[in-house]
C-alpha cells in the first residue's frame, strides 16, 4: 500500500476546494467591475471618500470602512472563520460545499502576507451597494495589492463583501 495517499489526497482536496471557492466567488476583474456598474452613478447619489489608515472622513457610509478593514485584518491574521462573516449570504451559499477550502485559502494568505491592513479606502456608495477600492499593506508596511471597485452590499445593517 502506498503511504503517500493521505498527503496527496489532502493536497488534491485543497486544490479542488480552492478552485471551487474561486469559481464560486467570481474573482475576476470583469465580474467586480460589472457588479460595480450596478452602483448608481457618482453624480446622482454616491458619496466618495478617501481615507488614510485610522482617519475618519465624513461622507463614507457608516460601518463600510470598518467592514473593509475588518475583513482585511481577518485575512492577514489567517482567520478564515472570521473572514467568512464578512462575505454576503449569497457568496457564502455559493461556497457552502467548500467552506474548509475557504478557511484554508485564508490561512495560506495570512501565512504569506501576515498582518495585512487596508488603507487609502475609497468608495462609491448608492443605496445598499458600494464599489470599494483600497490598498493592502503587510505588517512590515510593504505594498501587497490594490483592489479596485470591489462590490459590497448592505444587508441587515451590515456591510458585506459581495464579489460572487
């Protein structure tokens, strides 16, 4: 009997779970931009604000900055269970068959980019939707990524990431 079956099965399971997770979430740029297009035009009803880390700017939807920051910190702390709570019900439902893969993906991200934080948060907000852009820096202050026009929704008074 091959003693490598256990580790190989675990690796294959993780890869399949990550694929299902990413395909369920619609992580490509086009999907994010299409979702952002559903937000009312900036000149009609939106509010735009630029924030530096820790700065509060009047006009940004209450709770949105905290939600973006909280979700980013959860990923940087490799806390998949907490990160899961920042995703919309629609996204969680789409990933229901692979929550362990999601948790593993967040753990891998946190191991690669420990202590990440969000800064330079901007948002175009309309009714119960927002298109949020922000920069992510690791614990050492090095730039990790820029996220543009990420779709968020307001559900039951809480801002949730909704890229699915």
